[in-house]
């Protein structure tokens, strides 16, 4: 069985990827700053011990707030010397809307490096509504996206794609765009979240300038604010509403719909009502 190391393996995608790999009999080493296999992008001494003996590595970067391509280039040298044969990067489809940003530079570093690679470019995750940036606060989601739609993707689909790509060492040199099966407005998403959670979830469009002020007041780094605004503008203008077929291309099945994901995971969200009527 091939051995895989998952950098950022304790995160949303890595946790699901760990389960998928282990279900298929492949050992997966979860590596991050707070995992038993300690790996820190800012501490080069942690790199070589973690990748030794790995056949493939799944890469989640240290965040999109600043350029980490130099660290990625140096890490790939270490991985190559350790015999790693495939590096799968968790990138983002939003890279299209922010050329020259941290995600774009990381993709360039991977493509220029010595290890055969695959890039996964998901759209916004369904799980952003349960575990990340779109979690409702007191039942309210407010973002500067107007009536724009986004084909949110289920992280479990992303993890399944990553597992297949790693196990089969397939799609080398390819950029796989991964989306859900249909684009939804945030208002439509809020309606589905309400049904699945038993909590009334509302969406209110936010003014982009007010959003920036809110982010900066919360101490969010400028570079991340610029990246986030570019992503949200792409939703607002409709530029990101198109569907990508990467899930079908790799798994041979349709991507999971938002309502099916919500019925499965929203009841366990911290803001959901236990025992409420489900879809
Ligand atoms: N959210 C979305 O909608 C979306 C859509 C497309 C692409 N993406 C991309 O997905 C990536 C994030 O993946 P995710 O959501 O699965 O992860 P996540 O839930 O944000 O977790 C981040 C992971 O990285 C680790 N980590 C953070 N800083 C680190 C450092 N300095 N050194 C080593 N490990 C570090 C964390 O563990 P420790 O804290 O233990 O270190 C954790 O395992 C980003 O690159 C983002 O651009 C996200």
C-alpha cells in the first residue's frame, strides 16, 4: 500500500481525505503544526522527517494572506530528495480572478518544481456555511455577493477526488476544476440551510466597502482582504457561476448537490437545532 502524507491534514479537506484513504487501506499521515506528525511551513527542520517514506503528498498551504511560494519551492526539493513521487496541491478555482496573488504564485512554484504534480481547484466549499467564512451569526449571513450565484462544492467530493488522484497517481500535470452540480444564490443557500437546520437562516447583501472595513477592523491581513474581495466580486458579478466537471471527470459520477450535503452535515453544525425537522 502506498503511504501518503497530508500537509494540513487536520483541516476540512484533510480530515475527510484521511478517512477516504484509510477506508481504502492506505496509511495517511496527518501533518500540521498541532498534529503528532509536526509540520510547520515556517520551520524547515520539520519538513524532512515528515516526508521520509512517503509516496505521495497532499499540500494545503499556510493560508492565502501572503506569498508562500518560496517555502513551497524549498519543500519540493526536500520531498523530491526523499523520494516523493506525486504532489497534489489544494489550490482554488478563484485563482482565475486574482492573478499574481499567493495562490497563483504557489501554483507556479509547484509547476516549476521537481515533483510530478496535480492541482485541485475547488470552488467555494459547502462547508464554509458550517465550518468557515459563511457560518450564519444569529441566523444571518452577510457578504458582498448581491444576487450572484456560486456552484458550491462538497469538501467530501474534493477529498474523494484527491484520494483517487493520489492512489492512482493519475492526472499528472493537470489542473482539475471542481464545483458542485449547480450554482446557487446565497438566498437560495440560506433557504436550504434553514430547512436542514431547523434555524431560520437569512442572507443580507453587504456593501463591499463595509465588508472591507469589517475585515480590517477584525485585524484581517490586507493581502487576504484583497484575495477575499476578488473572490466575492467574482460571485457578485456572475463570473464564478459556471459549473466545472472535475468531479465527474475523476470519479465518474455527478458532484454532490448542496441540498444533499446540507441534509448530511448541517444537522451537526454548531448553529443547528438538534432534532429539528430535516429535509
Ligand atoms: N474554503 C473554501 O471555500 C476553499 C475553496 C477553494 C480552495 N480552498 C483552499 O483550501 C485551503 C484550506 O484547506 P482546508 O479548508 O481544508 O483547511 P483548513 O480547514 O483551513 O485547515 C488548515 C490546515 O492547515 C494547517 N496549517 C495552518 N497553518 C499551517 C502552517 N504554518 N504550517 C503547517 N500547517 C498549517 C492547519 O493545522 P494546524 O493549525 O495544526 O497547523 C490545518 O490542518 C486553502 O489553501 C484555500 O485557499 C478553500
